[in-house]
């Protein structure tokens, strides 16, 4: 992560993008900064301003337009917070925001403006969350999210998982992480140890939006997780110009199932401030997934999901 590219002009230069295009489109000093590790950048095509991986990370001037309906907290995280960093919206599962750090800054992120400073990644925060979990016997699954939980050290995560496994009603541990995609070398032996030598059943939900993200290093990381007994799912966001065509979605699903990952959710964009240019309508999503159903095994077609603040589950549109 320390070698990641943080300067938009440097990224554009490295990819040999036309300077006129850069001048007219790229925000060189964005408030939500650029952060793109070299492992991820290496999968982008040189000279292509529309590269689907580049578009996920490159700050654009259009992000600064204020568009009605796009807000700081589009999914109602604040009203569902039980303790600092602990969010419960749905029956049986709770989500712990373990860290504000990510291995990549995704321009479409719905937690772009999440107040991470209110739940810093430290034991004093987690002690309160653990107390809440002890007192919530209906919670059977804990989701480590963020930010990205895998930005924390294996020692810290190992300790946290030990403490979670002491809570008798918890049965499953789920990780929502982009690191196995962004820097697949993060899937270390130590990680496999704390993740699989616990009585909690491990589930890892990775996050790839385009087939080009799945290179041979990702395949190795995913295979190691799978062989260690981890259930692997993928979630994507449907985005304009990135994956809103049937060929891209088909290739993504095929690449995922070929390495043993089940496509789980295709999310409609959460309407966070600055993300409007990525939005694709529900009708287009439904049509695309209908076409996917005619091309792929049933298990390779993700559910089209949208989150509405206050809902009892994510709403499934297809
Ligand atoms: C999306 C989400 C979950 C997980 O929902 P599933 O439908 O079980 O994948 C859990 N908690 C929160 C707060 C969420 O936003
Ligand atoms: S990895 Fe997830 S939380 Fe982090 S910036 Fe990307 S979408 Fe947001």
C-alpha cells in the first residue's frame, strides 16, 4: 500500500493518457483522494481513457457537481449504528466497520463520506462493540467491513476473531474485502490461519466489477482461500461505462466461476455525493440480468440488489 499511486497526474502519465483529455476531465486535487496500488494499476490498458479499472479509481471533475438525491449517507448507516462502528440493519447479522482504510479508493464508494473518525480501529472502540454483541443473542453472523478489514494486521485480526469466537451465539464470520482483488498477495498464511482455525464458519465476499480485475495473482489468492475451506462470493456495483453491457457482465461471471467464486450481488449504485456519473437505472439492470440468464449457468447470475435506508433487507430486483 505504501507504493500506491496517490497523484492523478502521475497515474495518467504512467498510462500515457492524452494530456488534453486529462486537462479537461481529471480532478488533480480531489477531496476524496486518489489511491491506486501498482498491483491494480498493472491491469489497466495503456492509452485507454475508458479502461474499466481506471474509471473506478480516477478522480473526475464531474464528481464536484452537486446533484439532487445524492447525499453523504445514502444507505442510512448513521440511524442503524448500535455502537461506534457497529451497524445492524438486518435480522441475524451485524456489521463492524473495523477500519477506515482501504487498499484502493473507489470513486463510486457509498462510504466516501463515512465518519470513520467516530469509530477508529482500536480496541477501545471494539470493546464497546463486543459488549453490544454479547447482549444481542439474535446475531449469528458478524461481518467485518470498513473500509477494508484486511488493511489491519493479521495479529490484530487474529485477536479480534478470538474475542468474537467467545460469543456463543455467533456462528459465522463474514469478511467484506477488496484486498484479494486489489493486492492479492495480502492473502497470507497467517490470514488463512486466523480465518479458518476458528469455530466460526468463514465466508469472504470479494468485490470485483470487471473481468479484467481477475488476473493470475487473484486466481492464486482465491484458490488458496477456497482450499482452506472458505466460502467465496463476489459483489459488484453496476456502473455506467464500466460494466453496464452484457459482454462485460458475462465475462465477469465466467471468470469468477472459473476460479470458484459465486457471483452474489450486482448492486445498483448507492447515491453518494459525487458518484452520479456512474448511475445505471433499475430497468437497464433488470434487462441485462435477463440476458445473462440466457447465457450462463443459473448460479453464475448475481442478484440485482438495491439498498434503501430503513429496509428490512436489501431489495432484490431480479
Ligand atoms: C449489506 C449489509 C449486510 C449484508 O446483507 P446480506 O443480504 O446478508 O448480504 C449486513 N449488514 C449491513 C449493515 C449491510 O449493509
Ligand atoms: S474498497 Fe469498498 S469501502 Fe473501500 S473505497 Fe472501495 S468501495 Fe469504498
